C-alpha cells in the first residue's frame, strides 16, 4: 500500500557537525528519513523540555545527526508495510528514540517503526493526543507505577512539583481525575486560579518543600517531582508511610542529597519514570487509561499555545528560560 507523498516537504532538522550545532526548517525527502514500516502525514506534535534541549543544543539529546526534532507526533497513515496499519488510520508515537536515534515528529511526513506506532485509542482526537503527548504519558506512567506499588487516595494528597509546566499541569489534572486530592507546588503565585481549574485541591509555594530535615511532618501521601534537587529531597521527607514519590524531571537540579531515613523508617518508595523506553504493553495500557478514566476534562485549558515549525526557536528559548506554562501544541498542517 502506498499513497504518493510530495517529492519534498518541510521538517525542522537539527545538525551537529564541523560547521557547528544548528537547527531550522529544511525541505527534505522521504528517503532522508530513518527507515520504518509506517509513513504518516503528520498533523500535530508538541514541545517538551527535551525538545528544547535538543533544538538548541543545550542538552546532549541527539545520539546521531542530522535528525528531525520532535519526540511526539500524531497523524494519519499514508503508507504501511505492516498489516496492522492501513491508509487513513489515526496513529501516534511518543519517545521511542524519536529525535534521539531516529527522525522525529517535527515534519510534515514522518516514518515510524511499527512496534512503536500506537493506534489512536477511542476517546481521543489526534489534537488531544498531542496536548497530552510525552508530558501526559509521563504523568500517567508515574501514576500507574505508584498505583502498582499500592498508592491510594487514602494515603493522602499527591504533591506535584513544577506544577505549571507541561508534565506538572497534566499530572494535576490526571491525578485529580483519578480521584486524588492534589497539592500543586509552584513558584508562580499568579497561576493559582489556573491550577485550581485543573483540579488542584490546594496550591502551595515552593517554601512548602523547604525543609532540610531528613524527615518532617508526613504531609503528603506521595507525589510526582519534576524539579529534582532539594525539592525532591524535601518531598521524600514529607511523604507518609508507604507512600510513593515518582521522579520524572530535573528542571532545577539533577542532584539528590537525602538520607535513607524516609525509606527505612516510613517505607517510602522512590520510583523512576523513564517514558522514552517504556515497554509496548505498558505503553498501550497508559494510552488506554488516558483515553478513558484518566482523561483530563481540561485539555484545552492546558494547551496554552499553538505553534508552527517556524515558531519553535522562540518556544524553545522561553521554555529553557523558565517560562514554560501548560502545553505548546505544534500544528503541522495548514
């Protein structure tokens, strides 16, 4: 099966060679893309912190170059050599080596390996799937991991650090949808109304997690940390017995200076969330939940900006400067 694609099309491509690190829109051909069984006409992508690092060269994300950027993509199949996917099927992909070892989603046409191509689940549109994207997948994967380790609303509220960012905003909405009270922790007091609209039970400043004690008052049943450093250590110190803290980011610091006391006295668990390499069966389960009982009712509110490929450099700079707020959707069709 094969539908004709344009001889050349637009893509946001990243180079790292003797001429230096650079990125921008280029005209490329299908044969320039990494191999794969499924070719899609892309409709939407999104911007994640990892995309900003890759697009600017401020983080070592690409394992080879040149590559098309973008770790998320959603669109419709135009060609497939895999019998599971037919022309016109709505599909998505997140992580799975996109913009690391293979060409990513910032392109009008994308070629994907079938094993990482997800059929769009009932209950989600292509647009909604990319408002969620890797950020929503990460937040939901964190909750799945916590619940597999016996997290429950009865343990107490779940704290979300970096709550106004993409992962943070979606975590607030997903956790609230799943029946938890959510304590949103943010250094942006002007975002109070926004976070409560997403489902936060309370909005706290960063000083709520300013303790330097190895253990403190058991204030939270657990939570998701997107910040790292002292805030993660403080969240562990404030977690109730047998609660779970998931770590998914390092917006402030990759360091963790803590003691074993929360682990050996309260039985607290620290769970890592690595969304990019998630096994296919777990990936399918997370997307099933995101399309059903964990689907936020506030997705359009979380989508705070819609951008095109030409807008990406500005979006990257603002994100890396700490100006991330909600989710930026990338529209790939005119």
